[in-house]
C-alpha cells in the first residue's frame, strides 16, 4: 500500500480533438492554411474580412467560413465581394466545433485554395477553448472595448498568434489609452505581433494581409 | 408492443435551476430586487453602473455583484464610488451560475438593500441561457457593435425586460444606422423598453435609473 504503480487514464483526445486532427490532416494534404478569427460581437471581424478580400491579390485563392449563432448576414457580406463563403450556424452554441468545420471544409474546392479564414462566433471566452484544427488563432479587439480586455479574457490573447486592434479611426473620439492596452497584451503574450487597423480608412490592413499570406 | 404507456423522465430542474429558485426565495423574503446585466465585452456595462451609482439617490441602498473571467478591475471601479460590491470570478467560465450568485448574495447585508445589480461576464450568448434567479435580464448593446446584433444573438434580446443602447455620444463618428438597429430589436422583442444612453455625456441615464427604481 502506498507504493503501488497506479495507472491513470484520461480522455486525452475528446471527440472535438479527433475532428480537429482530421482537419489538420486534410489541410496538410491539400496544402491549405487555415486561421481562426476570434473576437467580441461587433469588434469588426467581418469588416476586417471585407478589407482583406479587397486587398488580397487573388480572391479565388481563399475562402471564408462564417460562424454565427443565427442569420446569414456575414456570409452575405463576403458573398457580395465574390469571396467563396459558407455560413456555419451553431443554433445557439457560443463557439464553433471542429466537426462542423470539417464538414464545411470538405465541401470547399480545397485543391484550388491556399487559405481558409474562419470567423468564429462573436465571443471572447468559449471559442478560445475549442481547437478547430487551425494553424493560428487570431484575436480581434476593437479600441471601443476598453484597455483591459487582454487581462480579463487572457486565454484567447495567450493563445493568439496575432492580435488585430481594430477601429483605430475612432481613437480621437475615445478615452482609450492605447499604450495601456498594449501593455496588457504584452503581459499575457509578450511576443505576439499586434496589427493596428481601421477598416474605415484602410490603415494597417495591408500589413496584416502580408502577415497572413506569409504564413505556412 | 407499440401501445405501451412509456413513461419519460427528464431533469426538469437541474442544479442551476434549484439554486436560482433559492435566490428567488431569498430575494422575496428580504424584499430585494435583483437584475442581471448582460452584454458583450467592452459594451459599457461597468461604465453604466458607475453612472447609475452617481445618479442613484441612496448609494447604500444598492449593491453590485461583478462577474468576470479574471481580474477584479470592475469591482475596484465600483468600490471607488463607495458602492458595496463583490467580485465573482468564474475561472474561465463564460457565464455566472446561480450557485455562485447565491453565495455572494448571502454575504450581503440584504436587510438594508433594495436593489442588487449583477454584471454578468461579457458575452452575448451563454449568460442569456443561465437563470440566476434575477427579476429581469437587461441587455446592453453599444452603438459601436453594429445594427444586427439583436437578430444574430436573439435569445438575450428576446428574454430582456429592457435594452440599453450605450455609447450614443459616438454616433456622429460611426456608420451605425440606429433605426435599423431598433427595427431588429423590435423584430425579436416587440415591446421591450429601449434606453439610449451615453455614460460620457450622461444622456439618458436618469430615465434608465427611474426605470430600475420603479421595478418590483
């Protein structure tokens, strides 16, 4: 007693992880890069995608998967720009899971694509916890949300391979202290690249597109 | 076979509902009104509470329970205004559950209070699904989030007994179409009172405080 060799078994790979692994294998086989864009409702994720679509050299080169609780509004906005897009409706769930993403990916013409951008459900908490087989999670935060979100919702900012600070055109009208916000970001993720952009003026968009296209 | 009287049992009252019921009983006994404020990260919930604190006739009359994933930033902001406040940290969870709220409520001096305002975790999805024994859910949406959030996250707006549209001081700087947003709100909840406020200028705050103090 006390010195027995106790074996411990844990469910290391739940169902979501298995589907995420299938996605990773599919993307590797097809040589497609996939990123997972996560941020609050209304932080400017879809507007950012619209600007990427306008900036990206070859629109037929990338596709978008739009995650939402309800409505096809966001997919319609990308479709209007001739970007291949599918809408993933979660029917109440607060995040995308890998199984749904795998199904949508399998319906795309992956042979002709280089990049798939997934826009997750607007939420700073749960989407950060779910692996959907992406190469990179990208955190989106708008300057209207206040400085302290990186420390209040640290998981996303810790896991992110890039942070996009949006709506910088509104800075003159806000009490937002950018340096304080950047310090908070550095506190949870000291090395993450941070892109300051405005989808209204277009400022900073090309740098972010350059970063995305350099992935892989 | 085929005509048997099959009994179906369901867990009609999960553990959260039981705690929510205990909260309702406690609040009824103590004659305290409790509201549950729900909105995206950075939509202005805490700033709204600060303005309520400055406007409310007797600060010792109400208390605040601050829900967050991490940090005590929000509780510190209310404490600085001499409002009785406790911080509820969910350690990663995306919403408050009734058990934690019950524990925090039990520690308050309920005999001397008339109103408890709970600020839920910043999230438009999950907090709307969890009954914490409140009299009313209040949806907070900022004009920076875009017009279509009520139809993209309909559960909250359907359940809300009031909607607060915040940051109206920024309207001159935004492409936000207020009439479109109000139409979307009416689509999911045709009768809910809607308060348009700015915590920067103070516009609309007193009407909302009048509404809260008239509850019960």
